[in-house]
């Protein structure tokens, strides 16, 4: 009779353990999914930032050249 009770207690422990591990696994999956979505948003923002920098970078060089031209024109007018 004791073996029968211990068998059922052991079976109950396995069921609880299985349920507990399934619960932990589900939470981890949800966390990984949320983390993946977050990294995708960060990648999109980073890509947008790189695109803006790429668009602005050539213009900065052109602006510097224009400033130098205006600077030279102004300096020759003063003399």
C-alpha cells in the first residue's frame, strides 16, 4: 500500500514539475519574442540614422566649400 501511495505522489510530482517547466518555457518564449521585436525596432532606427548621416555628409562638404567661397569673396571686398 505504501508503494502505491509513493507511486502516485511521484507521478504527481512529475506532473507539477512538467507544468512548472512548461510555464517557465512559455515565459521565456514571450520574453524572447519581445526582445526580438525590440531589436528589430532598434535596427530600423539605426538604419534611418545611418541614412540621414549618409544624406547629410556630402552636403556638409558642399556647405564648407560654399562658406570658403563666401569667406574669400568677403575678404577680397574688405581689402
